[in-house]
C-alpha cells in the first residue's frame, strides 16, 4: 500500500487514486476500485457480499451499544485496536448461530462466550494486573462479585501508585440495541502496600430487559495520593478492564390456559365477563316511551312487555 510522504496532503479521489487519512499510519493512498455501490446492491453475483455486509452491520450495531454502555470506564485506558477486537468477537458470536443462511443469523441465537476475557487494553490484561481471585453470584437482577486476595495482595501495582480501587459494571442491552440499562459500582480507595486478607464485595443491580443480553466487566484503577487528593495515573500503562461474563437474558414467560367457563392465568382463576342477552322491560325503555306505547300502540305490534298492550 502506498503512503503519502510529501508535504502536499491530498484527500479524496484524484484520477485513479484515493487519498485518505489513517489515524495510526497517517496519510495513505490506494487504487480506485472498479465496483460501485449500486452494482453491489443489485447484482446477483454479489449476493454473498450483501449477506456479509448485513452481518457486519449487525456487529457494528452491537459494538456501538457496548461502547456507549462502558464508555466512562474504557475511555481513559482503551488501545487503538479495542473496537476491532470487540467487532471480531461479536462477529464470531453471530456466526455461531446454527441458521443456514448468513443473512438469517442473529446474535440472539449465537454464542456470547466469545466476548468473555476480552480486554479493553491488550497491553494491560486484567489477569496480569488483578492477582486476587474473584467469584460471581447471580440472583434475579443482581450480580455480586467477591474478590479474595492472594497472599494479602489484590493487584500488581506500579511503583508510583499508592492506592487502587476495583470497579464492576453490568449492562443489559436489547437485541435491537434500542434500550439498555447500566449499573456501575466502585470500591473504596485501597492502599497498595498495606492490604489485609478481607475480601471485597461489589454488588450490581441491573433491571433486565426482554430479548436482551447481559455483559459484566471488571476493572482496576490506580491512583497516587497527594495531600489527601487521589490523582489517577496514566491509565493506558497500568489500568485494566475486561469482560468477565456475557449471557442471554431469559425472561420467564407467563403461561395462560384457556378452559371452558373460566380463564386460568397462573394461580388465578376467574370467570369471563359476559353481557346478559335480554334486559328487563324497565331497562330497555324509559317510562315515557312505555306510556306512549300503551296509549297508542303501533298497528300490528304485539305490545310492550310490562304494559296493557303487552
């Protein structure tokens, strides 16, 4: 691939070349492709390309939702290839859908285990920074993470750090990426040198959404205390954040049984409301109408019940 090195910076299509800016490699140039977008959308020869594009669009939608859910946590520490790693993991999860056609594959039927152990910074993996063992206890809409120190140590801290804190966050995202709920919990500031063997417990309460999936991340943040103020260290060289759990949210469906004479829903049983087929004479007509009919009944009528003509 050619690289723009001159002082003249071009951008866009110029002849048979396209000049563009890459955030990592700077100004680059490539050849113009001969296939236009209209042909890719209509030509039967590109049917497989359209299927792959639809699958990639689905992956990009969930990547955007995950980034929005955990942005305050990964923003200081994420590396340049974080988004591509998340996109690759979600694409693998979608491809695990047993559907035959790629365009019919959905994340709801895929394998979310590809997201587990995904680090937001590859240079500072969580298993390298966090030396404590942790366990997760799940209840309805509640996730409890217990950190147990090993040899009275929780983390492998840099020399300039005086304190650290643990963070746990749970996000529930709908499969259409239209709704999400996020709950984040932090521990207190813990000294890096004097750590006892007392476990640390972080509890997340996150409301579940129908047709959604849950993602649980855990991280470590380091600080330097000066005059009682905790200053964060350079996050990209020491902090860590990773996905430790991902699963589908299964909603318990309400079973409804219809039987003759009553409707059974769960343990409740009630008779259906029915309207009476016939009404009494006093309910059908007002008194003034009945008196008028009594005085002058219409010819051929059988009269009105409750009157002399009836």
